[in-house]
C-alpha cells in the first residue's frame, strides 16, 4: 500500500522545562515564532518544530535536533555573538569540528537539555 502523497512536513515536539525561558532562547537564536499558545511553533528556513510546556529530565537529556545549514561559519559567528551561556545558563558551546561520520558540526544545548547539532550541508 502506497503512502498518501499529501505528507509534506514532520515536526518534532521539543520539551521545555521553563516554557517562557525556552521560547526566549529560540527567539534569541533568531527562530521565528509562528504560534504562541498552549504550544509554541518555531520556524527557521523551511523547518518548523513545536515547543511544548512539558519536561521530563531523562527525555530532554536524550533528545537531539539537527539543523543542516549551508554556511556553518556564519551560523556559528551568529550563535557565539549571542552569548547564550551567559544569558540562559546553558553549557558552554562546542565549536564546529569534523565528526567521525563526515559532517562538520557545532553543538548547542538548550535551556532544558536538548542537544542541537548545527551541521554544515556537505558541498
């Protein structure tokens, strides 16, 4: 049986330990807030995700997101200029490096523990 053709997006639900702080974090990163209600929907480029006011430490600490970017150096300069660890009490940023699987990736942990992989699209 074929999958229906109308499917066009997959949006993960991210946890938030402190909903207001997480929303401010993603807005500071430059993600566009598309909805702010019982959940918040954020977008960047053609990608969106749903931020929920729900937190479970084990889940949040094992949750990862990857965002593929064309110019990781430009993204990383943007991220570093924001001083996210000082503003949001997050762990130190891990600058971009080539990983064993071949992608160049920089790491950011959000205020509730979600690990973001900012990865450069292979040329």
